C-alpha cells in the first residue's frame, strides 16, 4: 500500500500452521540432546501457509507418500499422514495458486512436495542446495549425512531451476517476498534458514528445524541454558548461535515462534479446523 506522501506500508501476512503427519514413538533424545529420561513422543510434522492479497506463500511444504516418500516415511516411522496439497486446499487455496515456497532446508519432510506446486517460486539458501549435492556425491561410507534426504527433492529443485523458479539466497535477506525475510540458521544442516513474517501482531518466526522443541531455547527446567538438537549434521556451536538469533528476534516471546515439530501441537494458537485428526491453527 502506498500513502499519498509516497510512504509504503509493509505487507502484512495472515499465518497458519498446517499439520500433516505424525511419527510414532520417537525418542525425545533424538530431538533434545541428552533427554534420555524423557521417553518418546508421537511427533507432529507441519508447514506454514501465509496469505496476503493475491499471494499465497508456504514456508516448507511437507512430503508426499509417493515414490521415495513411501520409503522414507516407513524408515522414520511416520504412519499417520495426510497430503499437504489437501491441507492447503482445506484453506481454500489451490496448489496452482501457491506463488512462493520459502524452504528452511532440504530434508524430505520440509521440501518433499515442491513438485506439486507448479507455479511456485522456490527460495532456498545456495549453501543448502550445494552442500547436499556434494554429500550425495561422496562415497557410500558417508551416507549418514544424507539419511534424511530424499534425492528426488533435489532433482525437483533442479527442475524448478530449469523453469527459472528457483531463487538461491546467500545469507540473510529481507523481503524475499514483500514482508517475508530470511536469516541464516545453520547447525541442523549447513545452509538452513529461519523465516520471519510481518503480521498484524508483529514479527513471527518460523523456525524450520533450527528448533525442535521449546526446551532447546528455554533450557532444562527453564534455566535459560540452550540445549542442542538431538540430531543434525552441522556443528553444535552453530545450533546454539541460531537459537540465540531466534531468541533475540522473538524477544523470548514463544507466542511469536512457530516450531514445526511442536511437542505441544501448537496449543497456544487458536485452532481453525481439524481434518482426519490433523489440525490447522491460526498464528497471526
């Protein structure tokens, strides 16, 4: 919006969390380092839909149970799933009307359905894409690095590049889409980013997998000492630095943080609807 004096108002976004899958009996220690006494959880999986005017933007996009998606779902114990495309449709948005997908990182559960959104421009850190191509090319004994990767997703990203729909970002960038900003969040992967959206309630952060659970940020018994992730291929130091960047961005207000594997299933946000046990929440 442009005012009569030439000033431009920031573009503000409605933000929704769309749950689409749950793993079964996932040990908390795979999410919160050292939490061996905390048992297991049926872990939720989600992505974000943001709407403003004629633009419909996803932050991550889940995965499809097709091809390698079936294999990885079985490998990681994810029996409960609903199509991300259907969840988007439940919000009255057709897959063809998604204009942009801002990808936190390239793991299968975050960019495993990009081919279903044929008109979307993809926004991914250059270091993230290039590091996975390097890891895929390494000898077999290094396959630990790529165990959460579906190579078909990389091929789909390259297909988007052929169509000039892939935007490779280099570090922090404001307004990748007006009112949507990215910040480097390395640690879980080498080129992960977290996403900031301007909303009526202020800035909201979508953590990607920079954060698995609130305890990563709040510490044990809320002592404020950051606890590393239970899994990842980057450095612990970078994980902690990313936690700190997020904590400063949200001013330690957890209501401004969207955790895509939220142990509490986003209970602090109002629920919009429930489809076959999967829930949609309005964040802002």
